[in-house]
């Protein structure tokens, strides 16, 4: 069990980009694994009830490990994180974020949810400052990458690239670092070979896990039946040793009759309550229809706004870009001057910065329209709140 807790701790730490050391306490490892599994949606109560010292629960941990393999793609994520990057890569994502929109109005928050506006303004200013600093560092990084790609243009053996990356430039300046890079590549090769071997035996593993699940289900049913048998046997064992068995049995019979009578009365009360509720529902149908119409109008306005944003999109949804790619410096018309079919095919499959910028500009315009609608809605709600206040004058900033 201890080894399994440590294994899950190390793997989950790598996925979440954290640091781990051998000196971490087992209690901290157990709590971290439980919290991360709960965060990813694994809410099995048997795992959460395991002791914090890691002394038990090997089969529950095996079940959680299998769930991570199947649901999160644990091995694929580890391979992607441990991949040796020899080229300069950049992540591109033009997918639309489907964030849940809150329907709670400004005046519907409870007293415990109220926060000082000045504190929110301070947090917003701090976030803007950090964002500007990060953006400046990213711009400086891009300028340095552009210089390296420009100065090494025409030096690469691969004519599709035609320039060196930062790693390749560092190897040319410091050839002694080739040994370290070679060790990293050998380690990645071993990981890929192990992953291929796992893929060949994966079906056997899942067949074995099916038997483990069946055994756990059978043991759970046996425990439930044993508990039920114990409850059934408990009263006869006690009553057989008592001299007043007949008196106790009579009292139990009377209690059973009373319980049956109470059950019948409860069923009658439930039927009456249901009938009363149905009458109330029938009486409120007209009011609910009006509210439904108002809600439908709001939904229709939101849909029209989204459709208005979609009409301006020229690229279909299947062309959404997501993932990382290698940065390659190309001048205008480089693909036409390549002269080979392979280079032309590679250039057609590549994603240019102009395409990404155009897609992001369309996305920005759609978000601006949605922001304007939200501002109008917020202003309308604030006007409704102000109308209910007497003797208060609100001056817009």
C-alpha cells in the first residue's frame, strides 16, 4: 500500500507540474492523492475513508490507478510532459471556451458572499500588472527567437526548416552538451518502448481488472449479507436466554400493529398532500406560462447574438486549431520557391501566424459583442435596483 501511494503521488505530481521529494511525509502524500482524485471526479467513498498513514487500501488504489489510465490518459500525458523538445514550439488554441455563465443577479447574493469592492479593484490591478509583465517577457522571448532563426537561416540540412532552434544553436556553441541531450533522448526512447509493450498487453490488464471488480462486488455482497444475518440472529439469541420471552413477544406484536396503522395513515397523508400539490400546480399554470415566455425571449435574444457572431466566421469549426507546433521562420512565398513536392505538402499542412491572428481577431470581435450585451443587461438590472431605493442618487463614474 505504501508503494502504491507513493507511485500515485509521484505520477499525479508530474501531471500537475509540481515538485516532489523522497522526504515528503506519507500523510501529505495520501492527502494529496485523495484531493487530486476528487478534483478529477473520482469520488469513491471507500478510497476517501482509507487511513492517512497509508497502511491499507492496496486494491482500492489499484482501482483508482486503473481509473486514471482509462479516464485521464495517464501514460499519454506523462509521455507528452517528458518529451524532449529539440525545436522551438508554441501552443496554438482557437477553440471556444464553454464557460458556465452565472444567472445570479447583482442583488441576489447572500450576506456571506459580499466582498469589498476596493479589494476586488486591488486584485484586478495586481492581475493587470502581472499580465503586462508576462506579456512583456513573452515579447522579449519572441524577439530573441526571431533573431536566432534569422541569423541561422539557410544553415539547417532540412530545407523545410532552413534554420536552427535554440537547442540546436546551443549544441553548436557548446558541443559537450550533446551527451546530456543524448541521455535524455535515450530515456525517452526507453519510455516509448515501454509504452509500446504496454499497448500490446493492455487487453490482458483490463481483463484482469474485470476479475478484480467482480471479486470486490462479490465480497461487498457477502459483507452485506453477513451484516443482515447478524442483525437477524441478534434478537433470538438474546431473547432465548431471557425468562420473559412471551411478554416481550407480545409487546413486539403490538408495536408491529401500531407501526402498520401508522404506515397506513402516512400513506393517506401523502395522497392528500399530492392531491393538494396537483391543485396548486394547476392553479399556477397560467403564471408559469408567462414566466416561460419571458425566459424563452431571453434565450432567443442570446441565440440571436451567438448566431450574429457565427455569421462573420469564415473558417468552419473543423478548422479549429489546438495543440503545439514548431516555430518555423518563413518569408513570403517560401513554399512556392521550394521546388519539391514534399516541401509544398509540408507548407500546406502548416499553420501560418496570419491565419492564427485572423482567427483570434474574429474571436475577439465575438467576445466584444457578448461583452456589450452583458454590460447592457447589467445596466438594466442596476437601474431596476436603483428604482427601488428612495432618496438615493447614483452617479455613474
